[in-house]
C-alpha cells in the first residue's frame, strides 16, 4: 500500500537533515555495526509529522517523501517550508525506503522516464508553507514568489542534468552543444557557467560534476562519470562560494558506495576502499517495466584501464570532509556515526601492517592522478603527501572515544615516522646531490649512511645541470637501490600544504619553481612531472604508451588544474605573487582554448593531442585559484599546520643522529618509528 506523506526530519546529534538526498543507508549502518543509529531513526529520535495517521503501523508499509523540507520553530508554531516544490503534471517521483534493509530509491509512476532526474514539464512552481497551530491543525499557504536563484538552478537541471544521461547513457556532448552560450562579463563568469553545466543530479539533488563536457567527442569513455579526485577542486570552488549542499551530498553518497561489494576475478579488496568514480544510471524496476529508479554505479578499478584500485580517492575524501566542516561550520556531518565509521575504515586500510620496512604507503603504478604506467610504483611522493594530509585531517575529526584509542596511537606513530622518512630521505638539493655523488655502496651495518644502497651512477646527467644553487625539491620515489629524481608537481605542492615538508624545504621548493619557471610553467602552468621520459627509457618504463609520449599527458604534460594546488602552497608560504603570475599566464589561453584537460610540448604550447575540452577540473582549478587569491584566508580550510608535538619528537630524533646510530631506546613521547 502506498502512502504519501510530507515529512520533516529533525536532526539531534549526527543528522541534521536528510532532505530526500538518498543518503541514509540503513543496510550500510547495520553492516558497519551502527544498527543503533538506524533504530534511533525508526524509533523516533528524528521526529516526523505526517498528513496520514497510523501509516507506520505495519513494518511493510512504503513510506514516501514528497520533497525536501526545512524546519524552523517560532514559539509554539512549527513552521515547515518546502523549498522550490514543483507540481509534476505527468508523473510522480518519490523518494522511498522499505523497512531498514533498503536504501532510499527514486521511483517514477504512471509514465516511464529515461533521464536521471525528473525531466517533466513543470507549468507551475510554487512555495508551499505548512503552519501547524497549537491545536495540531495544519494550515497550507501557497506563494508564487520564487527566488531567481531557484529558477536558475532549475534551468541548469533541465539543460544539463535532465538531458545529460537520458536513455541511460547519452553523452555530455549532446548537452553542451545544446547549452546556450551566455554573455559572460569575464573568464570567471564563463568558468562558473561551464562548471554548473557539468553538475550531475541524483534524486533531484546535485551530487557531483562529470569529468568533462566536451561536445567534440563522440565517445565519452568514462569522462561522463563523477571522479572522486576530479571533484575535489569543484567541491572546493562550491564551498568557497558558500554552496555547501553539493559537497555534503557528494561526501555522503560516496560514503554509501564504500560499503558496496568490490570483486575482481573472485578477489575482494579491503572494505575501506573508496571508488575511483561513479555514474548515475536509470534502470527499470524488477517486474515492472512502467517504473524506473535512479541508481549509482561505482567503479572501484574493476573497469579502469589497467584495473588499478584508486588509492588516493579515500585520502581526498577525508581532506574534502575536513574542508567542508571548516568552511561551512557544520561539524555535525563529520560527527555522524556512518561518517566516523567510514573514516576509520579508510584509516585502518592505510595503517594495516605489512611486510614493508618503511612508513610510506606501498602502491602500484597508476593508483593516483597519474593513472597509467609511468614508473611510479612503490612509494610515490604524491600518495605520501596526500596520506600525511589525510592522517592529520582525520586526527582532527575523529570523535574522542575509548574505542579509537589504538587507532589514534597508530596514527600518531605513522605521522612521525612518515614525516621523518620523507624529509630525511626524499629531499634533494645541491648539497644532498653532492652527498649522494660520494656515496659508498654495499654498506652492511646499522649505522650505514647509504641506507638504501643508492648507486651514485643513478644520478641522471640532466639533474646535475638542472639543479639550481638556490632551491630543492622532494624526489618522486624511493625504493631499495632506486631513487626517482623526477620533479612531480602535485606531490611537492601538497607536501607544502600539508606541512610534510619543513618550512625551509617548502620555501626551497617554491624557489626552484621560480628558478626553473621556463621548464615548469613556460606557456601554461604546470608540468605534472619534469623531465619527460624519452627514447628507450620511455619504451621500457611506459611500455611504449602512445598516450604518454614525451612531453604529453602524464609524461611531462602541462596541467592547468594544478593551479589551485600551487595557489594554496604559495598562500601558505606567504608568496602569492608566484601563483598570481601563473594565473595570468593561464588566463591568456584557457577560455580561448575551451578549457583543455592538458597541454603538450616542452613549453605547453599545444593543446594536448588527446585532451578533452571543457575539462571540469581545469575549470574548477582556475576558479579555486582565483577565489583564494581574492581571499587568502580561505586557504586555511586546506592547510595543515605543523604539529608541535610531532615537531618536538622529530627534533629529538634528529638530535640522536639516527643516520649513524642504531638506538634501542624509544623516544620519550609516545611515538614509535
């Protein structure tokens, strides 16, 4: 039996709004040991008011919400407003759940729809107000006054989201070609126009942005999906513009996907793994061809090129969660039981014991932004910088409880060991280069200087000529008998942002970028890595990858999205003029070139040979850079400040000279290496 109800869901501790987002997944809560939270919801911890009485008398009843409600209290009067409620002329799409063993789902009754959000004709739009007097009677009022931003939002939904995936898989190219070009007053206005055009909707609410909206591409591959790493600059841009809902929805929906079964060739990875991407699909309901539902279809790497699990997804998710709380002031999201549980699962996966002797995360090739074979397997700097940042962010957000004591202790131990390892062994400058040049090899002892048995002949000729007298950087990778001397931009920039690099090292990295501006920035910021692999080295390391040819894509290509990380790093070190200079260079071409994914050649002079146009994180990266330059204080939502306890422990370790002496005594603080 189908009951219609207007429901107001009030949050008390962890949940302050459910909205019809489809974010309360009781199956997930039960699986994660949070059944109590689910039962609290059903037993009345969240109060609901219904037009129809006694509809919860039977547990098999289907409870349907008409739309999102907002609640305010004015004395004895309970005021409820349905924001932007629309009368559907030809259909009803309802958010529903059956008992506690199902997730919210969206159903379409009467007519079959092929779009992911409702694409019905909406001749009437109104605001409905329900005022409940002291006697319990409800008074309904209707107002036709609609704010302009609501009309704009609906227009965007119809122009983009309603057509974006119609018939299940229609490409974004159809949408963008149909979008009217607005008369923009500036490049920023145009960028916001295209960023909003890339928004994806699920159950009528925005949950992310697709990777690219290129009308020139007939085949979208997976560029029509919402990628975790790609959405980060989009999410930051929306946060800085005080549009919090899309980020909140993204965080909670991806959290749901974390609990999904992940299997490839009969093997399942750890529970804490976050998907690389997801897509919204419209599928018919079982045994009912006249009704459809919206579903999220995640990819954990089973369909990715190379079938590589995304190690960075969970790390970026934690970083975005902290940024949301700091920017919006809404700490209730990170305090939720399911969010706390999901965060702990990611941490346990990252902190799990293994055979490695190093505190760094051991990963395979292609597990981060560089998602193709590029010789970064092992302990790439990008992963370590994100790892360190995520650990610091998680430590801020973990609820203080006895059950988390061991996890926090392990987290602190790893933070100290990781910071020491990266600062001591990944750093390279003229002085350290000369030291490596004089290394002795085959040292078997506890007080060896050349701990990793690095052969001096590994120093590449280009580095000797390229290294400036002032400046330095963190190398790309370190393994036994192997140092990857390439400069990787994201890893170095995020080492500054997260305080993984020391203050002096952070300034030296920016000094190097300035000194080697023509190599790392030139005609378009910023080189993802330098230098490119060429000739026989390229064939051996990449396998002859035709997409990663020298000075293209991940092999020395220029990526405009890195502008926002550069800007955060420069603001932290109080050197914003470096970022401003790079932004001005990018502004000369980005809009004219239709916001490409990347640029090719040594100087970044050509649009990438396989680059998608209207790439979302190119657009969002530019917007975030501009927003932060205009308001540098906002960068604090991303910056990790140097931990004083870790700094003290680190200084204590250095004073004991661990490079020459094996100590059996532990550090006075409760940290272990």
